[in-house]
C-alpha cells in the first residue's frame, strides 16, 4: 500500500551569506542546491507543499557581534546576502518563511516566531523533510521544533552542511536530531561536514 502521509519539504536558509563568498559562509554550502532543487521539483510535481525559510534580520540586531551577539552581520533584509542562492529553484508555488526578525527569539528554527506550524497543519501535513544550511544551527533547530510540534521529521543528510564552529558540531547535531526522533536520510558524513 502506498504511503499516503501528507509530506512537506522545508528548505532552510540557502542564502548567499551562508554560501561560499558570503559573510557567514558554510564550507561547501552551495553543494546543497542541486539535491534540494531535485526534491523541490519532486514535491511540487506531486502537489506537496514546499517552504523556503530565510534569515531576514534587521540591520541592527542583537544577533550580530557588533551589537553584542554571536555572529558577523548576515542576511540583512533586502540585501544581496539575504537573497536565496541564484541557482536555487524559484517557483510561485513555494512559500517563503522569514525568520530572525524578532529581537526576543534566536530565530534559528523555521518555526521560531513564524506561522510555519500553522501553515503545515492547515495543509494536513504529517511529515516534514528538512535540508539546507546549516546542519548544526538552523537545520537542527527546525528539525527539533518539527518533532516538538508533533510532525514526523526526516533530516536530509545529503542536502545539508554544517558551520562546524567546533569540528564535531555537525556530527553532534545529526546525533541530537536522531535522539529527538528524527530519521536521518542519506550520507551522514556530508551532514557532519566530513
């Protein structure tokens, strides 16, 4: 019997600032584009919803080092760095979710301060597939929140890459997602950055 569970694809933060040459570049970050494009096309061809999340920070935010935060300035609203990677599939059927706008939230997760959970439930989605950038921050938090919100989650190892501030952050993130109940699909070495 075919799997009739309603699925959605969540493509996390494949933005210029997180790709090679960007202000907060993830090593080989652009390698996620091809597998994600294939998945987006497959999901859209089947009439299943696709969401692209993006960091959409105000110019002055406590997320940035210059204002007491952790990170260099990145993904500022309406800048080239905040744009999706040029080769990432664009389609009017894809819904964009902006995050990182709210000062009171970290905004790592696609669910943090957004209506993503509500949109998924309104479409009857039971299972989410998640890939993008970066394994050890926004992808991990999106997967963990999906599980917390009651969705089955598949983390797409071939379609994510880590920041690896510490060399094993990506591997730890993969294990944390697995421990939370997510299924890790594909080559875990890629997801961990090895």
